[in-house]
C-alpha cells in the first residue's frame, strides 16, 4: 500500500488531512481501518467524513484504448 496525506488549512472552520492510498487489493484498506478502530481508534478530535474507492485501470499499451484489457476479461 502506498499512502499519502496532505494537510490543508483555510481558516478555523476549514482544516483537514485528506489521504490517498494506492493498492492492488482494496480489502487491505478495510483490514487496516478495522485494526485502527479496534486498537484505540482515531484521535478524539478527528472526524471521519467520507471514504471513496475508485478503480484505476492499467496504462494502455501503444495503440490500445484505456480500460480495454479490463473490458475484454
């Protein structure tokens, strides 16, 4: 899993730390989140707002359309 966070601060009412994780197996993120909540959970001042899972197809070969290998399988 490759994971990256990026803090932002647009004033007292708009602060946060969104993160992005890239992995082959999305169930890994589920396991990590479950472990996180059962072992003390997040800091008391944090608030979880949303989660998103997106599939990013592999780069196309020369002359191939994006997602072709995914659609053909």
